[in-house]
């Protein structure tokens, strides 16, 4: 029996030691989890402070905004090292950390880049970097990684608390069982008392260790509750975060103490504990209240505790005051909303500007086109050609400006088709020929008729080459030579536009494609422009999967621009089309009604249409148009959109209802040229949407397509 007692004592000692060891490791791991959460919050806060400083500097240009940025940058590496040191024993956390650090480094690089651009006076370039939303996307990805690591830490924290409780219960039951066996074997009360006292002392020491550990964590309120939500433990964090001393907190239902009246009224409190029971844990990131009734933003988790049979025995709760971080986050959200609103207003301004400029340009363009159909003296015709060139230049500037805005908002959609590069280059040359001839420059073209098929948006790529030709002409003197060369190089078609004009200084080659970039002598040459043409060229080429480059040996040494576009695949080449225009097809006279409240435009347009052989009537409002249709059975109606009384959209809907049995063609002729404007016009009942000023050839093509086949 003595041997049995000794064995029991030995087994009891070993089991108790193992339980204590497990409790000790659990306490250490729990501390690591709290440290990981603290480090994650510190990293997130530092990044937000750095970004806030960066955005403030970009918006105001005031160097003082960089103080929080520099301070946050100085602390960030230290926080990351702390985080790395606390995750070495957690493979799941360690696996996420490299991705987090990579995103953080990318975000820091983006902030450094924009700040450097701002310091160099390139605020527009910095703004473009911000508008790409790369910074926001990186912050979203960083937030996702941080949330992943937080959830990992919280799950591990919950598991550790449960493991601690389980170990505690195991130790208690094991000690009791061994004590009872000892009593049965020795039959003596003394040994039983001694064993019970010994176990009690060890449990007391264990409780003291846990209590001591929890007392050291003052930033977090950590406490446990029974199944009725009455507090059973307390730490100093409860006083620091919630304001309750131990005697004020233990034994009380914590729900009315820490949850706000609004949370109770909305049912949030009961829902949180029900979710914790169902899913083992529930997040409580929301407004909570302190002892004095003041509210704070808490971030934490509520975890349910079950015994071995699955019965609920209580809850644990961990929470931290994150009010300052919440305010910073809300401020960042407000700033982001303001930037978004500013961008929206800018786009609305550009659309309105384009509309207001196109309205006066439209009658001028129509008048110039009408003059081209008249017998004019050589001197007057020379003036007409000059006016035509300048109006076309204004229209191109408006189109470029709107395209840059659309690209910045991701609103450009390519309508690809397989087509020979020669067809595109011929179209671009036709658009630029008048400018080149007016500058008395020589144009040479070395492009094969076939064999250079590309899968592109013909209109956009024509726009690219036309911009390069126009630049070559503008920055070259009289009698200069312009060359266009296209060739097959590897898997690409390379188109090069050369000139022997003013050239580009070497230090400007690196930023010539930036928004609003200008050549130094552009003002003296009278060719300043908006500085967006090459930006548009680069963006459109890159949208096609290509690249663009510039080369010059220096000022007055000419320049060379090359674009590389992937050559079409075999499948794409089989779909190649070459547009055919039948200029010989006659146009039958039609009855045309022009509706526009701008008298100058309607008069000039009507005269132009009459020159084409049509019978034309003009009115200045939608109501007048409906009245005119009763006595003038129009075949075609050209209508403005923005008119007083009745808009063009309303007029189109009325005409479609009242003349639904007649073959009536409706054309919206407006200064609003965005894709959404076209979609709205077609939805209202228009057959076509033409942007002012309308080109004469476009009118001819429209009427040609209306002719019966």
C-alpha cells in the first residue's frame, strides 16, 4: 500500500506539473496574441497617420503636414519588427506577414513618390498618381491582411483562453480523483487533508499567476462572465478602459454597464451574445460606454465558453479603446469623399465646358463648310481654309480634353477589330493633311499595303497617329520633311513618325508624355496647346497593349516617335476588314426639320442642308416642332437637347408616340458628347447622336445610309 501511495503521489505530481506547464505556455501565448493585436493596431495607425500627412501635403503643399507623415514613417519599421518577433511561433501569422510587408512597402513607395513629385513642383503628376487609386487599393489590401492577422490572433486568443480553462478544470478533477484514491488506499484523514491542502495551494498559485498576468495588461479590458453575463474576473484594463474598480464590476451583469442605450434599443446586445454562442465568437467593434456614461469606439471580441459536454458555462470579453483611430479613419473617409466629389465636379465642369464651346463652334464649322460649296475668290477661299483648320484644331483640343477625362475615370472602351495598319495610317494622314499642306511641309509614307494586320480600335489608333502627325507639323518649320514608316518587328507592328523640326532637349525626353508637358519654345512658336496630346497617345497605345517612345538628338535636330502594337493573331487576321465608302451613291432629297434655340446654328445648318438638296424648316423649341410636324411631314428631325420648355429627350419621346407609324429618322445634335449622353439619347428614341460641330462628311454619310437600297 505504501508503494501504491508513493505511485499515486508521483503521478499526482507529474500531472499537476504538466497542467501548470500547459497553463504557463498558454499564458505566454495569450500574451503574444495581445502583443500581436497591439502591433497590428500600431502599424495600421502609423500608416493612416502617414497617409493623412501625405494627403494633407498634396492638397495644401504645406510642409507642416509632413510632420505626422515623418513621425509615422520613423515608427513604422519598429512596429513591423515587433510584429515579426511576436509571430515567429505562429506559422499562420508568419505566412501572412511577408505579403503585408510587401503591400506596406508598396504603399510607402507610393507616398514617397507623390511627395517627391509635389516637392518638385509636379503637383499634377502627383495628383494623377493619387487618382489612379493605387494608394487606396494598397490600403484596402493592407487592411485585408491586417484583418486576416487580427482574426487569426483573436481566434488563437479564444482558443488559448478555452485551453487555459480546460487545463484548470482538468487539474482540479485530476487532483480530486487522486485525493479520493489516496483516501481509499491509506484510509487516513491526515493524508487526504494533506493532499487536498497541497492541491489547493497549487491552484491558488495558478490563479495568482493568471490574475497577475491579466493585471499587467492595462490597454485591454479583459474579463470573464458566467452564463448570465455576470463578471467573474477583472483586470486593470477594465479600470483604464471602462472606469470600473474591481468591487464595482465583479458579480454584476455587464450588459447595462458597458453597452449604450442605443445598442440595447436596437437589439444589438442580445444579438452579440447569441452570435457568440452560435459561432463561438462575435466581434464588438462599435460604440460602447464607460462608467461615467461617456462613449468610446471599442474594438474587441466576445467568446463563448463551453464545457466538455457542450453546455454554455460563460463568456470572455476582450476590448480596447480605439476612439482616436476611429476618428482618424472617419477623417480619411471624409477626405476621400471630398476628393471624389471634387473629381466629379471637375468632370461635370469639363462636360459643360465642352458643351458650351461646341455650341458657338457648331455654326462656325457649318458656315465654313457651307462656304466650301460656294464660288469664292482665291483670297476669300484662303481665309475659309484657315478658318476650317483652326475650327478643326479647336474641336480636336476639346475631344482630347474629354478623352483624357474619360480615361482618368476608366470610361474608355475599345471597339476592336482586325484591320490593316495602312488603312489606319491613311485615315490619320487624311485628317492631318490640311495642317501639313498649310505649313508647306513634305510628307513621305513608307507603309506596306498589306501584311501589317492589327487587332485594335481603328478610331482610337487613328487618333494616336493623327496626334503624332499634328505634333510633327506644329513643331516643324516650312519646307520641313515628315516621314511615316510602318514595319513588322518580331511580334509587333512598329509605326514611326519622324520630322526634322525643332527637336526635343535630352532632359525633356523623360517627361514629354506627362500631362500638360510643354516644349520650352512652344509659346514663341505659337504652338503651346494644352499639353495633353502625347499623354493621350501614351494612354491609348497602352490600352491596346503597346508602348510608345520618343527620341531626339537635341534641339533643332528633329524628333522621332514610335509606337509598338501587337500584330494580330491568325484568328484576328481572318476577321480583318477594310471599310468601303460608296461616294457615287446618290442622295435623294428629303424633308428635314431643324430644332434648335440657337438661331445662328439653325440658320447655317438649314442652309447647308439645302445645299445638299433637302427641303428644310427651322423652329426654335420642342412645342414649335410638334406644331410644325402637323403641316410639314418631315422625314428627318435634327434636334438640340438642351432647350427651354421642352428638352430634346421629351420631344423625341413625343414624336415616337405621335408618329410611330411613319418612317421618321430622329437625330440628336448636341454639345454633350460623353458615352452616357449618347446612351440616353438613343434610349429616348433618337436614331443617331451627333456631337457639335458636325462634320459635313458625317452628314453626307448619314443621309446616304438613309437611302433605300
